[in-house]
């Protein structure tokens, strides 16, 4: 249902109030005010709901804190319970006796275990002592054996020396005998020596004298050759007798030793028997000693425990009464302190609650005023960016029409007729060229299929008036200038206040003798004169950059066409545009040394929006082609109803309209984000140019820029924009597939069923109404109203996040009458919107 018309506000112009342009401007302003008012009301309601939610959260947090306090108090009370009441004396005595019995049983068990352990300990100690003594005896035996072994080794060494000595004496004796035999033979050749036994015997008595042991004989000197044979034989006999005597002595000594050994063995057996008896007696004595000690300790413990039981009972009774009275006093004090603290806390909370209510009311009023201003500003900015995008779209369409016309001209020239063209064909080409070069004039839309049944006379298009268009541009420019002047005045006043505060702080520090060390090159305050130049030139320059960037793609595509038809375009351009007055270039400021580095830092941040712009541009063209494509169903009806059968599908058209709004909204968001990045870059660039401190301030500005870029690269808004573009592409692809699949169907029911199966991410399927071609216009109008409301919500929520106070450079050129061409574009957009509303 359309909104009731609002009487137009009086405009202070030279035109009459009944003029169509004035009426149109007043209607647009009223619609804008209504939209701003409704968005403001919805934002107020939203802020109120958010405030109520925050208050509920605070209340919930306070309740949680109170609950935690109470839980802590309950835990403390549970950890320190109140003492139980005293029971009657009989019950207490019974419980004490039972406890005494249980303790006595436990004590008996402990004593028995202690006795067993003590006995084991005594036995273990005795065993340890025995083992120690045995170890000492073994050590003494080992030492004695070592001493005997050492003596034996010494004796063996002595015997070896004596043996070597005897062998030497034997050799001397043999040599002496040999010499003696030689002497005897020389004196008496007929003498015969005594016989020498041929077989040696082991008996020392039967061995020859020279083989007997001579160790017992005293050492003699060298044999004299003058001894006779009889002397030698007598000496040998004397030695034999000595050997017999030594053997007898050895035999008697050996028998004595054997007798002593038998006596020692008998004594050892007797001592072992005595040792066993002694050990048995020691074990018995140890057990008796341990038992005696246990009895003694038990008697002492019983005596002491009996005395202590009485003492403990008396002490326990006295302490119990004292403890009960002490606990009662403590409980009374605790309850009194708790009540006092709770009363104080309640009084403080009541006072705090009343103050918070007053403060919340004041904050709500201030928040409503601020949100109204922010919502109006955000909506105005988004409208400006949307109008500029529409202007760029009109320029692209015009360039595309020029390219098509140039292709026709080339084909006509390259035909078989050559440069000779028929007058009718030439006139048609010229008309098409004029229509392509001229601005797009929005007229009446093409009638619907069902409207062709009813003959309707189209309304005549009113002729254009350049004077009225210039007046409209002047009015819009005046409004923009007034807004900018107000913003500039507020900014100037704010900076003057900041400068005054800075001077006051410096004066106060100078009076106190404090050196302002905190003020460095990086904290230079902006002067008023540095920013006093008008913003028109900067905005125009930025607008020119935006126009060049927006037309790069179109110029790249139509480069060949412009080379062939350059003269015709120049002529048409002279007819349609007015040359702008020459501008005096202002002297360029000195470029800071770190500006290229700053540009290199911001370049990847701004270049990442280029793929999104191109993707949205391509999606917009794809959507336009899909909307302009014939989507009529297969004609199976008779000829009178052929027009009704060829009407487009209402569901698909509604989806395409909704997706078009989503695309435009995404393009506006991308352009606003890019404009914000450009504005931040200009701010850092201005910081590099302010002050004369040199590289120190520049490095600080670059470090701040690096921190900003590092934070901006992780911005969630960019990922949301990418996801949004991907969702739009997904939805358009799905709708294209459904349209191509349903081209050969006889009815639209199956196509609608396939549409309902689509997983659309950006829009939703509209509610299906009964098929009635006569009410199609009204129904589509209602759906457009609902979709526009959704679009308004998206635009408001997106614009409220980043809504600057000043008009950005991207949308700054919308209200400046740069030339006649810009005014015609704006008039085209305004008239087109009015015609669309009238048709609906």
C-alpha cells in the first residue's frame, strides 16, 4: 500500500511552486525524511532493546555475584557447623565407656603386636652380633692364612737358594773327583776305581754319597786334591749316618703332630656342643627378658593411663562447658555482624540503583539523539555512493552502445558497397549514433504482456529544460555547501578548543617548572591555517580520479571503436557538453621522503578490493543479461492467449530484483570501504607533511601506519564481503541453471518446484499467490516494497558501522555542476526513479 502524499515544503527559488521539478524535489525530500524518520525510529527501538538487554545482563551479573557470595557464606557455615547440644549425663557416660572398651581392645592388639615385634628385634640384634663376631674371626683366620702362605713362600725361596748352592757344590765335587782320578791314574795306571751303581734308587740310604742332600752339612771349602780315597769314603759314611738320624727325627715329629691334631679335633667338637647349648640358653633368656620388659611397660602404662583418664575426663567436662559458651557468643557476634553488613549493603545498593536509573535515562536520551544523527548521516552517505554507482552504470551503458554503433559502422564500410551507403541506411546509422551518444532518457517502461490487451495511450514525455536542470544543480550544490560549512565550523571550533587546552597545559607546566617531555614530533597539534583551504578542489580532484578508475574497463574495451569514430564522437561531444573553465593549478607541496613507502604499504590494502569490484561488476552484467533474456514458457495455448503464455515467470523476476538489490548494496559497501581506506591514507599523508621535525616523526607515522595495516588485514569485514560476493555468484548460477532447464517445459509448475529446491544464500523465495495476470503489477509492487525494506535494514546496519561526519571524496562530485553532462546524468536518474514509482 502506497504512503499518503505529503504536501511539498516551500522552496525559496524563482520557480513557481507548481513546477514539476520543484514538486519532484519536494517529493524526494519528503520521502527521504520519511525514510530517515522510520530508520531512526527502528534504530531507537533497537537501541532500547539493546539497552534493556545490557541492563538485564548487568542484573544477571549482580545476581550471580550475590549468589556466589551466598554460596561462599553457606560453604563457610558448612565448614564451621554449630556445636551440637549437650546430651544427658547417662548417655555421655555410656558412650565414654564404650569408647574406652574399644580403645582398650585396640590397645591390647597393639601391645601384642609390639611384643612380637620387640622379640623379633632382640633376636635380630643377637643374630647381628653373632654375625659380627664370626666376621671378625673369619678376618683373623684369613690374616693367619695369609701370614702362613707368606712364610711358606719365603721358605720355598730359601730352599731354592740352598738347592742351587748344593748343585754348585756337587759340580765342584765332581770336578775334584775327576781331577783326583786323573792324578791317581797318572801315579798308578793299574789302579781301578770303585764300581758305580747302574740303577738309581729312591731310598736315600742306598743313594750314592754324591747324590745325598748336603744341605745339613756345614759348607766346606773347596776340596783339596790331596784327599785320599779312604778319607772320601769315610766322609760319605758319616753323611749317611746323619741322614738316618734326620729321618728318625722327622718321623717322630710327624707322629707327635698327628696326635696333637686328633686332640684338637676332639676339643673342637666339645666346643661346638658347648656353643649350641649356650645359644639355646641365650634364646630362652632373651625371651624372658623381653617378656619382663613388656610386663613392666604395661604396668607403667596402665598406671599412667588410669590417672590420665580421670584427669582427661575432668578437663574434658570443663572445656566442653567453656567451648559451648564461647561458641554461643561467637554465633551471636557473627549474626549481628552479618545483619549489619547486609543492611549497609542494601542501603548502598538502593542508592546506587537510583543513581544508575537517572544516569541510564540521561544516557538513553543522548543515545537517541546521537543515533538519529548517525543514522541520517549513514543513510545519506550510502545514497550518495549508490547514486554515483548508478551514474557510472549509465556511462558504461552509453559506452557499450557506442561500441555497438561503431561495429555497425565498420561492417557497413567493410561491406561490398564500400564507402557508398544508401541514404536510408545512412540516416538510420546516424540516428542510432545520436541515440547512442546522447544520455539515456528514461521514458515509459515497456508494457507488460497482459497490458497489451488493453489499449493504453502512453503519456507524452515532457521536454527538457536546461535552465531548470541548472537551477536544480544549484539548489543541491547550495545544500551540500551549507552542510560542509556547518561541518567545517564544528571542526574548527573543536580544534580551537584543543589548541586552547594545549596552551593552558603548556602554561601550567611552565609555571610548575615541568619540562613537557611528552610533547614530541609525533604529537603535533593541527593548526587552523593548515586546513583552512576549501575542500572543493580536493574533492573534485578525487572525483576525477574516481571517474578515471571507473571508466578504465569501458575505455579498454572500446579503444578500437574510438580510433575509427573519433571525429564523430568529438562532434557529438561538442553538442552535448559545455567546456569547463580553465583552472589555475596550485603549487604542489613538497613531497615527504617517506611518502613512497607509505604508498607501498597501502597499495596491497587497496588493491585487494579490485577483484571484488570486478566480480560485482561482472555479476551485475550477468544479472542484467539474465533479466533481459526472454524467459517465456513454451507456447501451447491458442493464439488469443499467446501473449499471456509468453509472460515472464513472476518468481524468477522477483528473485532477480532482490539479487539486484543485494548486488547494489554490496557494491556500495565495497566503495565505502575503499573510500575509508583512501581517507585514512590521506590522513597519514597529511601527518607526514605536518611539522618540521624530520625523519623521527616520519618513522613514528610509518610505524603507526604499519600497525593500522596489520590490524586492517585481519578485518572481518573483508572476509564478509568475499563471502557475500561468493553467495551472490552461487545464487545467480543456480537461477541460471533453473532458467535454462525450464526453457523447454510446458508449464511453470516444475520450474517453480526446482526453484524451491535451490539453496539460496542471499535472498529467499517469495510467497506464492494465486496466478492472476491482472494483479501482477500490484503484487510485484508489494514484493518490491518488502524487499526494499530488507535492503534498507541491510544498508542501515552496514552504514551505521562506519559513517564519517564529512562527505567522502568518492561521493563528493555528485552535487557539483562540473559541466552540463553531470547535470543531465542527475536529472536522468531523478526522472527515472519518479517514472518507476508512477508505473508501480
